[in-house]
C-alpha cells in the first residue's frame, strides 16, 4: 500500500511534519521497505489470534504491518518524543497500545498479565536498537516469558553468532545461551539501504522459536552458563587453560584434567568444539567441586 508509514515518501512527510531528529544513541534506524517489514511479520507467523509485543516502534513502520494481521500489538518505546507521532500515525489501529517505557527496565511478566488480554499466541516482533540487542534478547529469554517466538531485525554478525553451530567461527557463549532457550535461525539478510538513516552494518532477521523444555537438563543452570563463559574467555586457548584460569586453580590443574575426563571431554579441546550436551556434562561434574 503506497500510503503505508514505511514508504520512503510517507516516512519523510511524518519526520518533517513533526520536525523529528534522530537520536543515534537510541539506535534509531527506521525501516522504509514494506516488503522487508511484511517478511518480518510472515516470519513471526502472526495471525488474528496473535498478541504481539514490539520493542521500539519508532514512527510505527513495523507496528502498522503487525497491526494489519495481529489481534493486538503492545509496543514499548523509550523516546518520549515519538509518543505524539505514534498517536498520529497509528490512529487507524485501535488495537495498538503504545507504552512509554525502557524495555530493559520493564516488568514484562506484569505487563503481559495486565496489558495483554489474549496470551495463547504471544510473540515479540521488533527492529531492535543495535546498541542493546544482546541485553534485550537475553532479558526476553531468561525471564521465561510465555512467548512462542521472538523475531527481530538485528546486526547480521550478531544474528550469525546467535544461530551458530558448534565448531564454527561464530559459535560461542552467546550461541549456547540463546539456543538453550530457543531454536535459532537467521531467516533473511538485508542491506543498509532499507533504513533511514542508514546504519554502518548489514542486518538480518533472526527467528527464535521458544522451546518448551531446554535441550539439556543440568543440575545448576547458573553454573552451566558460568562454565560456558569461562570456557570461551580466550577463544584460542584450550578448555584446560581457560578453566584453570577461570577457577583460579593453578595448583589444581590435575584436578581440572581429571574432572574433564570424568565428563568424557578431552581437556585439550577448545570450547568452540563442544556441543551444548558436552557442556552440560562438564557442568554437572564441575559443579560438585566448584559451587
Ligand atoms: N520499529 C521502528 C522501525 O522499524 O522503523 C524503529 C526501529 S529503531 C531500530 C529502534 C527503536 O527502539 C527506536 O524507536 C528507539 O527509540 C527505540 N528504543 C531504543 N532503546 C530502547 C529501549 N531500551 N526500550 C524501548 N525502546 C527503545
């Protein structure tokens, strides 16, 4: 539709009408390509039974495309200056609820309980501000919200790291942290030219399909993530070197070797070669000595 908010012409008119100036510090890069936006909404499988949560609606480009298909949209925007603009641009969509809030400060469980009526098919859909992509995603995952999926436009490199498989250069603690909670796929990569202003990096759409159960069960989740971070501290180093350093156990090198072997893991391997299942085994052996 040539009157959509996201068309370059309409976006320009909205920005001029409200004399809006972009704040780089808030990661404000607005989408001006309706095909890309529809693709994001398709990827999220949005239907009239869906209640969508959007982080950072900007001037409403993505919000509008979600609203055309979803039962409701609840959008959290940190920038006060955008609220009157959104009231104007989203006036035709009464099932959109814009809330002035920093997503990182928000109590999302309460927000879902109090602001969203139907919770059978809940998704997060967003073109995320790049400066806080990882904290936002980790918050959405770690809080174990009742979500089916999270579909977000993010920096391409970050999407590749999140979806990476063991043994690849992109695989690291972020891959495992996300894949513990969700199945991760990069669905589509997009050039800088679909945004105003254009960012310095290419972007990709990441789909996280939330798991009902984690793919591994561990004795202590906190310790599991701790040993994973410890194992990747210096990528070029072996598990042994990283773990000795992490547990500050210079005198206990022999113990670390023994614990690795008990878990059936060669301590000379590098962290990037271990599957999530292998980290789970390692964690369950080490937790007995180091928690
Ligand atoms: N959804 C719009 C689009 O696609 O054109 C705008 C996307 S823009 C990349 C990111 C948006 O997130 C901006 O509107 C920015 O003000 C907002 N934002 C930045 N940090 C935020 C935070 N912590 N909580 C909520 N919104 C935030």
